[in-house]
C-alpha cells in the first residue's frame, strides 16, 4: 500500500481514542479522552466543530449517512446523538451499565447500535423519542469490542473470543469461536469475509459463510491494547495498528507485510479507519491523527 | 334704552370677566391642607416630608424614579466601555450643597499636595515588585522621605545651602563683624552692664588677629551666618522649667539621633520603649546628682567588668580628655578611658573547611518564578535525584546492604523471638538488630509507632527491657534532647502500648495477610478468562476453524428493528411474547444474567442444586425426598415412607424453611407466581392465637379444619418449582451446606418431631424443641398444664406420644397395605397401648387440637381429613 503521510492533525484533546471517517470520507471525527468529540477536515487540517457533552472519555463515534448526525459513545455509559451543524446533543441514551466501547449507525442511520463492557449490544431507535433500547442482545459473555452493521447484518466482536453475526432477515445468529479475544471485527469490502483482530498479535481473515480461516497476518504487537484493524477499500491489504507506533499493511493474499507506515514510534496506534472509497486511511496514536494517502489524492480533494 | 346705554357706557371694563358664580355652587374656602404645604429648596425640589414618608428628600420625591419619572432610562451596555471605566470619586455622589462652604467637602482654594510635597508630577511608574511580597513595596509607605517646602526649594534654586544664612553675601571682614554682633546680642547679661567695657576689648583683639589673612580673602565673599529663629514654645505643663518627663514612646516614632549618646533603652513586651530623659530627680538616699538637668546617657555608666586601676571615667573633664587626644600617641599611652587589652588578639583566624558538596550539586540557583507554580524545576530535579531509593525493592536493598534476603512469606515470627530473648540477656540490647528484625516481618508484631522509626525502635527496646525486668533503663535509651516530661510521657505511652499488646487486644484482632492483597493493586496481572469449551479451543489452536468453531442459533429481531432495517420480520421464528414493560429502575442482575451462563451446557452442580430445591420445596412432591449426599445421615435414619407419610411427615418441612424462601425468591425472579404456602398463617395462629383458640369450642375448630384442608389439596397439585438454575446472588450459594446444618439439628430430635404428627398434647420438651426451629415469642411454659384438662388426649406424656407415632405409622401401613411394620423400628413398647391410642386419635381427629403446636400439625390434620374423605 503505497501511501504517505499527508497531514498530521494535532487534535489537542488528550489521547485520541478513535478516529473515523464520515460516510463519504470527506471529514473525520476524533474521539478524545478529554470528553470532547471533534469534527475535522483532515485534508486541510481544519477543525470544524467540537462537540462537548460527554461526561467521560469519548470512545467511539460514527457519522450518519447524510452527515447530519453523529452518534458517539463514551466511558460515561451514554450514547449521544449529535446534530452536526449546531453541535448540540439531540438525544442522550443511557442504558448501558458500563463503558460503551463502540457504536455504529445502520445504513439508513435510523438505528444506532452500541456495544459495551457490560456484554450487551443495544439497538437504539434514532427516530423515536424513546429512551429505552428497542432491542438488547445479551449473547456475549464478555465485553463487546467492536460492531459493524451492514444492510441486514450486525457483526459484533467481543472479548469472549467470539464474533457474532446477527442476521435480521433470517433471524439467524452465527457465532464463530476465534480462540483469542477479539479486538475488532469488520467485513471486507465485498462483504464475504471478516477481518478479525485478535489479542494474540494476529489478524485473521475468516470466510463469512463457512467460518473457515482464510488467512493469518502476524508480525505486529498488540499488547494489551485495543488495537483496531481493517481492510483497505480495494480489499488488497489488511491493515492494523500496533504498539510500536507503526501501521502494518499486509498483502491479503500473500499474507506478508507489504509496508509499515510510521505514525509515531513508541506510541500505540490504537485506531485506524480506512477511507470508504479511496486508498487512504486515518490513524490515531496518542494525541495525533495522521491522514495517509497519495499526494494527488490530497490535491484533488483540496480544490 | 338710552339710559341703559349710558349706564353701560359709564363703566370701563378691563380684563376678562369671571364666570358668573352659580348660586348653588359653594365656593371652597378650605385652606390648603398640610400635605400640600411643601417646603421647596432653591431648585424647586421638595425638601421636607412627613416623618413617615422619609422626613428628608431622597431621590426624586422619595421615589425610586429617575429624572424622567418612573420610566427608566434605556439600558446601555457598558460592556464595550469597560476598559475606559474611570474610578468613581466621592465627589460624584455629592451635590452642590455638600461641596459648598459648609458642606462635608467644601471647596477651598489651597495648595495641592503635589505642590506642598514637592514630588515630581511625573507619573510614578507602577513597578512590579520582584520581592516576595507582591504589590507596592511596604516600606515605601512607611518611610516617607522628608519633603522640602516650596520656600526651601526656591532658596535652593537661588543658591542657598542648608546651614547658611539668608541675605547678601559678605566679605570676610563684614562677616566677622556680624558674628561679633550676634555673639554680643546672644550673650545673656544679667544685671547692669558696664558700658563698653569688655565688648570693645574682645572685639578689637579679634580684629587684629585676623587682619593679616584679610588680604587673601578680600576677593572671597561669604554667605552670612545662619541664626536660629527664636522659637517661642509655650509652656503647657506644670513642671519646673527645663524638666522633661519620661517620654514613653516607641523607639522609631521619633527622630533617631544616631550620633548623639544613646538614651537609656528599655524593652517592654517586645515593643521597644525608649525611656527618654530623667524621672523624679534624685532619691532621698542617693547622693546629689551633679547635673540634674543633664541627659542621662550610656556613656555615664561603667561597663567594665574588671576592677580597673583607674577610677571610672565618670568625670567629664573635657580638657583632660582633649589633652590625651592631642598627646603623643605612644605605644604605651592609651587614650584615657581605654585600657590596653591584656591578651594579644589572636591574629591567626581559624578557618574552617568548606562543607563537602553533595555529588551532583550545581551551584546554579534556580529562582522560582512564582511561589504558586509547584512544578518548578527544582522539585523535579530533587525527585530525579532521589537516589533511586524508591525504585528499589526490599530484595535489592537487602543485597546492597549484604543482609539476608527477606523471606517472601511471613514465617519470621520464629526468627524474631530468639533475637529478642537474646538481646534481653544483655544489659542494654543493641537497638539495631532487634528493630531490623522486626522491620523484616510486616505485621507479625504489634508495632504502634511505625510512623516514627526511632520511637518504634525505642519501643522495641523498651519491650526487651521489660522482659528483662529493667524497665527503668528506658531513660538511658531516650535521647538527651528529650525533656523529662517527654520522657515520662513516652514511658507511659510505651507501657500502655505494651499492655494493649500483651492483653491480646490488638494481637488477636489483627492477622497478617496470608495472601498478597492483589485486589488493591490495579496493576497486578489478571489471568485471562478462558472462553469456549475444550473442543473449540483445540480447534482454534489447530486453526481448524469452521464447523468446529461455529455455532448456529437464532435470535428474534424485534419488529421495530426489522422495520428500521427495512427488512421483513423473519416469520420462521415464533412470535415473541410481548416484552414486559421495562422497570424504571434497572438492576445489575440484568447484566449478571448474561455473564452467569458462561457455558452453554448446564453444569452438573447446578442441576443437583435444582433437584435439591425441588425436593425441599414445601409443596411436597410425590417422590420421597432423597437424602442429600452432602448432608450427614441422621442418627436414626427415617423409615422409607409412603406417599402419604411423606406428605404428613413434618420434619423435612420445618427444616427447609431457608430453601423455601430461596425457592420463592427464585420464583419471583423469573416471574413465576408461587402460591403462598398455606402454613404461614397457621404458624402465626399457632404462636399467637393458641391460648384463645384452645378455649374455643370444638365445632369452630373443625370448621376451620375443613376450610384449611382445601388449599392443602391444591398444594398437592401445585405448579412445579422454578427449575432454572440459581442465578445472580444465588448462583454461588451453597444450598447443600445450608441444608446440611438443618438436617443435623433435625437428627438430634427425630423422634420428637415424628411424634408431632399426633395432634395430641404437646409436652414441655416438644415446645423447647420447636422453639429452636421457630421464631416469635415463646409459649409460656405453664401452657400444657392449662390445656391438660381440656381433653384426655392432650395430656399424653412424652413417651406416649412416641408410642402414638409408632401407631400412626402402623396404621398407615395397614391402610396402605405396605410392607411390614415400621413400628418395630420405632421405640414403641406395647401394642396394647397403641390400640388405645388409635381410638383416642380417631376421636381427636375432629375434636379440639392443641393449636399452639406448629403448623405441621395442621398439615397433618389436613391430610387426615383427606384420608377421611377418601
């Protein structure tokens, strides 16, 4: 993956717990440990808005499909839905009993799905004013570490070494035992495979339908950190953060390290998010966020 | 007409005529009321009011209104003018009268303070002080420089200097003349003066002597001599002329004369008070003072400690001292008033070595910018140079000090004891080893003074001394810097501590931790939880993901979720029951539920417990309750019972009270409705209503019996108990252990309990046994006697009851045609008596019961009535 660091955002909000592109990759969100959520234009290194209202560290965020709302969750056990333009919290959803570690909108952004340290996944109706979750999924036996939502699937990874696929269309629940605590699980671009970051310093690729392992990618260190992993937009590279301050890129087929991107040596790269449709990604390590991509990509976006 | 016209023309009318007064209108001749008689000031403002309306004009006619009336002036934000806001002066709040001639701040033409004080008009720059006290330097306010008046400044600018007189400059000669004149005029002459006698003579001689030098000084002019203004001081006291009393004032209050002999100093309560002058003259027994009006100064006192050869230099002979001063300054001729030192001054000064600088010391002094910034560099440096002490652990330190390595656990109690006894043999045991050994074992000894190591060491040595019976030697241990009081206090402290320890108040109370307290250490490594079963783990290890690791299940997405996902709700799944309304208070158990089922298959233990609960539930289930494996078998194993017997058997029911409540709680937890056990009211009846019901008629009792029998039937067919495994707080409850304890107790009195099935008389012993098992007030001990005459059956003694129980069993056997007699097992002696019992029992079945017995009895009755119906 031949990308270089295009921009470095000094977020000035403590440790950045997560960095996320919005739906079209034009903006990114950073979740700070200073209870603030910030919206950036990473291509111009421009801070657009700061969303303050969380009572503790913000742990994850997601933008809605029309970029009019943001859902964020934090260590204050609450999920907050923000109005992007005004910066005010529209709804504050309290229901989890512990830190809410991950949150996602569904495709239509009508449901927010959050996972927490209390082993529960809660589905919140964004459109109604109800303060209770419309559904609580209590299947996990340990903390939920990641959630991904497609049009009819909810994929959760949890520290009980399992990934779960909740199929809404069929009502099937498929649980795959991974053998190691799952730090992050995400679908590949074609939706046929699941990339699972494991706590044993490996990223594994599973077939979604059969549950068989297709590839294993190692060589990096995750330590005891919740290091995110992912796959790039072309499904050619597996990406993962690491404790040594590098972003590791593996060739998906060859399962070899294709490149290592130096973010900040010695600082854990805990959050990465590939661009939804371009060969770029954002990564967060400590207080800084970096945008990676090709230089011409930056030029085309700036204009 | 013409007359009329002429009449009219006779009068000339000026002005406009008043309106004609109507006849009925009474002209108001009221005088102006008092409230309208107002006094106005020269501006026309109302000045005085009534006492109740303010008395004095305030604001605008005593209102809070403004000049425009009640409408307030439009609000104008001063936000933008904050910077230009000027200070308010007192004058802003004064009106003209205040500033007038007789007001509180009259405006008079006078010199400004600037003018009188003569300070430069330049704006004094506010200097930020760099000293420890922020703001204006304090001394600046206290010590104000002496300021010249304008006249002095003017004179100065014209060339005048202090000390000179004022006037045209004079030549030398002129000045001499002038001096003479002044001298002449200032000389006091008492009595008559000889005309032109001495004055001329002295004047002439003066002129002659100075004539030679006149030629040199002709060209030089001198300023005229200054003369003191004659200051008239009014005598305002009644003392004698020239007397000054003691001036009691602080030293610094007046002008300090540095170059005059110091006055007598005296200190009074930290505040220096100078004593000035002389008080009360000479005492009656003292010699006359030479000079009454002289100022007493320190020079008049002899401070010489040695006896001087010369008389004290009290004499103030100026001429002699002058001579000594002008005399040749020989080696052996000191000034008068001085004595040569006897010892040669030690010319060789003693120099001390400079202190050794600590390693890493830098001579650079770092100034703290502010006392508030704590994180100045100096502290960090100190922390960094903390010699790394805190980074070392006990082992490393021990290795550095060549000490034996401390044992990880605390078995060292044994080690210490010899050290103490060893030290006790010596007179003064060495402090270091005992304290060191004591410090090696944490918490094994009672150490009350750990915070003060030296004190603790002393305490330990004190203990040793006490052991050796040399308590008094404590003072020799204590440092000499301690005062006697401190020593005594410490001794009493030590004695108290030793008493506390010896008496076991403290030593019994504290137990040294057997395990490291990891719960307090957030950094202690935590074992990773093992998930999944063996198969899955093995498969994952072998990377055989797929079928082995995949589990398929189903879930029920709720309708709304499907709707929001634009997906039709899966129809294959059964319609889920309506979610019960969420309780507003959400409990921890909601979340515990998920984590408690960590394994998909039910563990065997849980199932066992389940069974135990089932068997112990009050609604006695048909199968006989199997004895728990955990519970020890009772001394007299209960005979194998038939269904009815088990129903009637009381013992297990009384025992299971705890598991009952647990089961009920569990049932509540899952929302299963559990019928209230019908024994409960009977229990209370038995306890509280027994005496009254005993006296009741038999009929009433029977009717009650019948009604009570109906729920008894129901209980037979009641819904099964909660079958789910215990969850939440019950998950870890050892029900077996709880039950085992009860069973043990039951085992002690199996016979008595069995006998309870007979409703007949309850003996004293029975009551006692029951009271062990039930709560509530105890029955009076006299009760059985009261009951005794009521029926023949109630007075059956204990042994008889035992028999009846045997009979009862026998009868059951008969009715059920079960295997042969259990009666042989029971301790019933005779069959003849049992027959008698039988009849009596039958009779009593419907007659009165001794209701003070426990609920079990009722149960029995119910079952009995059931039998009857059958």
